C-alpha cells in the first residue's frame, strides 16, 4: 500500500526551520505519531505531494520553501492595535499578556478570532503580527512512513482520521 488519496497515513518526523541543522519546531515520534487522511485538504498540499507514492517503512526528507508552506511574512498583517483592548484585567494580568513573543487571540465584533504574536508595545499601542507563526520559514521535514491503511467509511465521510475512541485532530464542522 502507498500514500495516496483516501488512505490514512501514520508518520514519525522531525520538523526543523531552514534545513537539517535548523531549530527543531516539532517532533512527532513513534509514541505519538502524526496521522492524517490523505486528500482531506487539511494539510499543506506540498506536504502531501512530497509523501505521495511512498510505502510503509519508507524514509523521507524534503524542504518546503515559504511559498509552498505558509507564505512569506506579509507586512500588512503586522498591525498596531489600541492598548486599551488589553486593559480589561488588573496590571499583573496585563504584564502576563504583554510579553514579547506571546501569542494572543483577539476577536472582532462578529466574534471571529484572529491569532497573533506580540512584537512590542507602548502606553498607547500594541504591535501584533497576525501572520501565520510559520510564515517566512523554510520547513525541513525528515521522517519515516510508519503505517498506511484504507480509510473507514466514517473517515471517508469526514475526510479526517477517526480513532477507535473518537476523532483525533480538527473538527471542521462535519457531523
């Protein structure tokens, strides 16, 4: 069996920024492997494409440049927002939120969430980067295909992995 559409694939891998000696960003090992439904449109298309055709036990190593991963950093996604939006708690709580590199979630009037990273702040404004956390990064993957199986009927309907004890992963609103 090979990695192809409608199969459930289990991988172990190491993800590094930039190249094989770069900063480790994520490790999915044999004790907690990464499982995905191939063709479920939940992963980077270039990631799935690099794995297609591999079989169980096959090793892989590839690089995804920013344009095939999460894109370049978009300067228009780095915004200054009023500090007053953060002043709802006491000063101690604010000190825990306003930390350079801290990830936050802000909601608009319609309740839509926007994830960002605090870059800097002053008395009036907070500069927040709303780009994807991996924007601008070259992603280096190295790993092994641990298992491949045909998707169950439920997985084909949901287009995601369903574990014996329930769904593992994201719920995209499919009932």
